[in-house]
């Protein structure tokens, strides 16, 4: 039986063709997202894109052009999911530097950002 603890603690080593450009793009996007956009919002967007993929595949029974839509939405779903992880990592890093920032999440953070914007 494999050592599960070793597998859980294994370091992720992305070595595929688009790993470096994808990492740069995700860091660039995560750094420019407004603070009121939370990982939960990105997860919801990814789930909606996944439902869009399902709908596009169903519609492809009538017109094969919907396969292009399904492919595009699939890419969006994956990228948004990975972006949500990047944002969570950024929030985690921020909470280490600013302990009070970790408590300002969810609805309270949104209200704070709305008040700051006014």
C-alpha cells in the first residue's frame, strides 16, 4: 500500500508545455483582481462555466459548432478554478503579513470595499 502521507505532502511540479506562461498569466490576473472578488465568486463562475459546457455538448447534437463553445467554456472553467486557487494563496500570504486582513472576508469585506469605493 502506498504511503498516503508522502503523497499528500508531495510538491506539485508543473512541467507541461504551457505551465510557465499559465503561471505568469494567473499571477498577473490575480494581482489585478479587485479585492472584493473572492475565491468563492471565482468558484461559482467556474461551476457556471461547467454547466455551460454541459449545455453546449447537448446543443452539439443539433449543430457541431457548439463543440467550439464547449471547448472554450471548458478552458474558462479550468482557468477560473486555478485562478481561484491562486487568489486563495494570495489571501493566505496576505493574512500572514497582515493578520487582521484574514478576518475581513466574505460579506464584511464586500461591505468594506463598497464603503471605501464611495
